[in-house]
């Protein structure tokens, strides 16, 4: 993919040699693009350079791509093949989270298979030590794909709307955003841990209030 920057917002600032004298010290001349000069220091450059209409049209195209992918569920094999890269990322995040959280992953399956009761399983990871406390990070690990998908989408907006480069970035963003949502089984594993953590948080807050009284 050609990643050559097309906007002044991505040009490297030209740093001239400092002009120094004994009284005023050194003054640096930074030739920054106008886009960067007017940008907020707390706002990513990519947001500073794009207008709302352009962002909206790119977002609309992204939503249409997501809808088209989800529509393929009517044809299971077409959907499974289309979402397979996202499935791999989804299951690998479960696997890595299981390693880090001590859930002891024992099996990783990245190929679709039919369930006995009907339907399909796109991928799966089996764990030997999945407990309520580590089921939360393990079950919700694919959510990490969501911000990644948002970042990839913003990269697509730096290219013309109908360009091949923009389409390529958006396809990656679609994979991240669709595959990043945990499955119902993932939520079922994580919900108990979330409820326990919420109860502990509320109990700790009430105890803190009581100690302050």
C-alpha cells in the first residue's frame, strides 16, 4: 500500500539553525504548515486537517461496507471467508489475554466448524483455568480491535474517498470493528466477573463513605 503522505499536515517541519546572540540567546525558526500552526495541541493532526463533510462521507462509506459484510450472513461460507482475518485477530486476542491472565489456553481453533445444534463457530480458544476474575480480560480482549479500527479508519480519510488506498484502509477497519465485538459466549464468560467487580467497587465506595463520616 502506498503510504506517501498527501497533506501538508504530514510534512516534517523544517527546523532552521538557531539564531543566537549574546543578549537574546537562541531563537529557533520552525516552518510549520498552517494546518499544524492552527491545530490544538490536544487534537490529533489528522482531525485538524479534515472537514466535517469529508469525514461524514468517509464514515458513511465505512457504515455501508460494514452493512454489506453483515449482510453476507445469509450465505455462511461467504461471510466466514470474508470475516476470517478478523476472526484470526479476535481469537488470538483471547489466546494472548489468556496467557497473560493465567487462564492457561490449551487449544486454538481458527477454522470455522458447524455446531451440533446448528449454526457455525467461526473460531474458538479453550482454557484450562478460566475463573471469574480472569474471564473478564479474556472474554473482552477482542474489544482492543475497536480503537484499532477507529485509527485505521482515520488513516483512510487521508486519501481520496474512492481511491484504492482509502478502500484498503477501510476494509481493514471493517474487519477490526466487526470482529472486535465479543460474541454472546464471550459476554457470558465475562458477565459474572463484571458483576463481582461492580459489587466490590460499590462496596468499597460505601465503606469509604462510612469511614469519612
